[in-house]
């Protein structure tokens, strides 16, 4: 019970840093993650953590590349009138 409460609090705080998850949604995900973590084995936890880290690095690299491309785009010339 205490673990779910702490997970809900952590989820709410984490949701503040996310655009796609609201506060109550983060609380639900945090509380649900506590139940899932109890049922997972250590190798599974390590694999999930490594996969999440790899996905974050991939996404950051992709976003940085998109920002670089956008910086070098030239805006269309304005129609002279």
C-alpha cells in the first residue's frame, strides 16, 4: 500500500516533465509500475532499464538531427509586390 502511494507521488512528479502524461495519469502509471516491478525478475528489470535508456538516446539523437536540419533550411522567398 505504501509502495503504491509512493509510486503515485513519483509518477505525478514525473508527469510534470512530460507533455503527453497528465498528473493523474502519472499517478496511475506510478502506482501500476510498483505492482509490475514486484513481479519482474532482476534480469527483466535490467533489460527494461537498458531498453529504456537506449530508446531515450535514440530519440534524443533523432531530435537533435531534426533540429540541425531545421536550422539549415532556408525559408521560402517572399513574393515581391
